[in-house]
């Protein structure tokens, strides 16, 4: 049992022998047997089905956990988390950030024992509470359960049904349809679960379209038709993202979502573009064909054509291009050291120079990847190395242009993507 935030009375190594911990054993008794005093408000246990990589679900869980931590801190409650469960890293991170004491139960097929270390204590629970059953054990034995995400007909759904059939008190479920589908929510509510009404606030960066047009200075704009006509730009399109930004740790991603700042938490294509503008840098990411080389990719295809021919890549579960982009002058790109991709079938037959392996790209069936006319830069690309007139930011509407251009010290011009018309 990893314990954060409590003083444990007995610092010696304790071993419990010949004691069978069954699913009927109350969690308070279990923790007291380990010489851990319960908090004044008791224990509360968040549980969740597998979260996957859907950003919307991550964001909803983070909002729920943030509110749960505020309530737990106000009510002097402690958090009980199952080790190795879907919610563990999210719940313990939220508790650490918000100062809520927490205990992690680690299930193992071993004799119950407490082992001390400099940082933590661990309690290994004897089977039948193996790793696969830890959520079920917690649901049955903790007096207060907070169901964050419940997958229909999953193990957690079954555990909650079992708990509610015998002990209907103390189970709370969210009203967020991103996390629990309405039929499951209604079924659990009818069995005795209490609904949690979470607050979800959204902020708007502009009041109206008229105000937006007034806010965008003419010196910050460049006509879209002028950009299209020049044919001298390399284009780096941004896209929406699930999970951490390129170069961001998983913990950093969790912190962004738990902090409650909508701008930090969002992962839309516009947010990706805003992050580039804020950092003045495009962070390299591993290419699909070779994970060894983080690169920044551009296309030499004329920007209007590139955006118009975008398509959904089902195998990657994303659009290949979206109408948010950083444009860099091709002459400036050459001067800085960006290079065209080397297309082929086998990199060994092309005699690619040492240090330029990142430039290889398999041409694909019917030379499909050659159509992208890709250029690359190895690692992160520092946009401060370019003159201000050598970089343009492209967005699909004036509202987004204002959000980008109104950032302090914004150095470049903005073009509003238009089809056959000026952006004025």
C-alpha cells in the first residue's frame, strides 16, 4: 500500500500471516490492520473502466477528478485507489496536485505483508484479490465509490451492479454522457446510485463577429489570394490531437487537463497552432514510418490545393490536413537547412548520407506519398530563426485569426483561408 499524506504509527516491517483477506473484508478494517488511521471524513474511491486515448474522455475524467479533490479536501476525506487500474495515474496525480492524502492498494498473489521503504508502504493482498479483481474488491469494500467512467457490460459495470444489489448506499455516478451512456446511468440510478452534476464551463475569446473584425489590425493581415498566387511557401498544417503534445510527458498532459484551464486542456488544430505561436517553435515528432527520427514536416504543394484535398486517414484515425497552418518561405527554408524528402522503396539502395536518414520516405502504392512533395527538418524547428515576413499563419476564419494575432508579441501576419474571395 503506497501511502501519501499520512503519518503511519508503526514504522517497523509488519507481516500478517495466516490471514485471509476476502472480498467481504471492510476497507477500514484492512487499513487499520496496517496501522493507518482513517481521515476524519473517511475514504472515497474513484473507479473507472479503461479510458483509451480519446482526449474528450480524458478531459471529462480530469474535470471530474478536480471537482472530487476539492470536495475531498473540504470534507477531510482520503482517496483510495487500486494499483494498476485505469484511474490510478489520473487519481493519484490529481490528489498530489491538490493536496489530498491517498492510499494505493496493490493486489498480488502473495501473503499479506507490509514492506517499508523510504517513500512508501506496500500492502500485498492475498488472492482471491488478484490484479484483475482489484476494482471489484474496492467497489465491494469501500463505503464511498465515485464511478468516473463506466463501459457498458464491462467488469466495472458488473461490479457496480453487484454492489448496488446488496449495498445501494454510497455509489455516485457522473451525468457526463462522455463517460457514462444514458441507459447505463439510468440503470445504476434506479438501483440506488446518486448522480453527480459536474460543472462544465466554457470561455469564449470573442464576443461577436463584429468585435472580432475590429480587433484584428490591418498590419497583421495578409490577403489569402496574395498568398495563393505567390506559390513560394512550404506549409505545415496542424491537426487535433489525443494525448500529450509532441515532446510533452504523460504527466504534463495530465497536469494540463487537471488544471482546469480550457486553453491548456484543449487539443484542437487551433490549439496546436496557438501553441506553436506561443513557443515560436514547432516541436518535432516521430514519423509514422520510422520512430527513430523526430522531425518537422512541410509540404511544397500549393497551400490552397493542399487544404482542399484533405482526407481522413482511417488507419491513423485523423485528418491528414486541416485548415490551420504555419507557412514558411521556401527560400528561407532552404537557407535554414530544410530539405526535400527522399522517396523510394528501400533506403539501403539509395545511399542516403549519414545523418540524413530522417529524409527517407517510402513512396507507397502508386507513388501516393510522392504527391505530398514533403520537406523535413530534423528535431525542433525554431521559427525565431526566420524573418517576420518569412512566416505566415493561416486559419479558416476571422475569429481564429484574432485569437492567434492577439497574443502578446505576435510577430507574423495572418491569412484567413478563403475559397475564391479575399479575406477582407
